[in-house]
């Protein structure tokens, strides 16, 4: 959930959490107790193997939209995701209903740990404004939510102190770690996972030949999750991948719907620049 910079810049260290950080985390956890909305469009419990679809866009297109609306690339990604899910399940949004929630992973890894094979992440629950019919207002609502989450700083510092150290400790409770690891699969709490690992800073090569493109595949708890989405950047391009259980109807249309929503936001930005 970093700013307009799409490359992953890891901090050298995390500060010691303060009282306010613990209070904010407790508040987020309490709000997360309310169940998310279950869509009829999911087609019932998740079944079958994972299916992957993706679309490609230019990173500069995301940057232009973000700059014009004074938001982050992450906000643009999430707003387009909310719009895509709305169009995919449109009959369910004819009247106001409670939102569906996405689990957004955030990094709690330091720069010295970038080569370590471990999961240094936690997550926050985001209400996706699928009930809002206007793309511009959806973006405003997403940006307001992410700003509120980041207000006061300290996002992830409590988890860094207690969760990451527990992962490295041989005495950590297996029940505790299993509960944390399964957070994205608890579909009563979150309808999907929406990740944004950022862009690779370096160029890759295989057998001496340059890699011209990468497609990231967000993980899915097969048989438990309906959907996991990821934004991945490499070079001048960004790819958004949708990983869905085979039982989810019309899951192959979601990537194109996301790209269409991005086009709507780009058109809004262009109209604004011509005023």
C-alpha cells in the first residue's frame, strides 16, 4: 500500500510500536468481526482447481490516472477492481447493501530481509465500494479509506514486532501461525484477497536472453477461496491476474472487466485535464 512509486522500497527497520499503534490495530480487528457479504455470483462454496486470467496495461497509464486524481496507483487498482466486481455481479447491486471486503496484504519485511525465504506480511481488510455506480466516486471512496488506514503511520509495526518474530521463532505457537496464515481463506470475513507486490527494480534474464514480460499468479486456497487478485509490475508494464476457483461462474471475464474500468478512470482523468 505504498504511494505512487510502484517499485517495492523496503525500510531499513520498523519503529517500536506505540500505544496508538496497538489501539488502531485493535480497532481494525474489531471492525473485522462483522461478516463480509456473500455474493450469489460466487456460485456457492469454492470447488475445483484454480483458473488464471490476466490483462496487461502500461504503468504510465496507472501513474497518469493516479496523478490526475491525486491518489495512489494502489487506489486506482482497487477502485477498478471494485468496478469490475460490480459489473460481474451487477444484479446484486441494484439496491444498497453492505460491501464485500478484500484482504490487502502489506509488507512487514526490512531491506536486510529481502533475500530471506519467509512470508513477512500481514493484512488489512478493505471494504470495496461495489455499490457505488460512479467510477470517479468509487475512486474517491477507496482513496479515503486507504488514507484513513495509513493516517498516523504505524501500519504494520505491531505485526512486525509480534508476528514476524514469531515466524522466525521455533517456539511459536503452530495454532497461532496457522490462524494467521489462513486469514485470506476465511470467506466469512473476507470475500477475496487483493495484493499489490509492486514492480521489480531489476531486469531479468534466462540463459542470457532478457525477460520481456512476467505474469504473477496470486495464490489461492483451492477448495476454500473464490478469488485472489494481484497487481504485478515489470519494466514498463503492469499485469493484473485473477486466480479463481473453477466453480466461480464467468470468472474468465473479470480481467477484461478490470481493464474496462481502468479505461473509464483514464477517460475521467483526460476530461479533467482538458478543462
